[in-house]
C-alpha cells in the first residue's frame, strides 16, 4: 500500500496564493507519475497538473501560467503552487500517484483523501 497525505488547503481571497503538499509513503513501491486532481461541487473530477519521475509537467489549460507542480523525490513529496487564484479554482484537490509494486511489477493508482481549497472574498 501507498499512502498519500495532502496538506495546505484552506480559504484564500481571489488573487491570492496557496501551496499544496502531498507526502507519499509505503514500502515495496516505486512512485512514477504523480498528479493533482480537483473536483468542484456538481462537477466531475478533473486533472489539474501532472509530473513524471523525470520532472516533466503538464497542466490543464485553465491553470496554465498560474499553477506550478513540482516534486522532491528524495522526500517523496509533491507540491502544487497556486497563484492568482480564482473563485472557479474552488474545489477539493486530490493527490494521485502511479506506483509500481516491485514484487509483482504491477502499476497501481493511489489517491489521497483530498484537501479543500476555497477561493472567495
């Protein structure tokens, strides 16, 4: 099992910034791709940003230029720096990781419990 724990969510005013963290832990796994998803009320979960083990990143069009995804492989931690936040960014943000189980050489998806981000004045 791989456990993902998000932190850093909260309430922020439009135009403000927030930094989310996701700490991964677990034995017998190698973390490959990681990403941040979000789900707003009444909406489907969507991919916000992703980063692979080599550091290559991708972003949803709605957050390009405002959000930055990064990771510290030595600490098994992923970050999402969110700047110029807008009300439409309000959602529960979920950490996701694709992990390789060494014993079986099988890939699995893991999810964190989510952290609430609210952008409002």
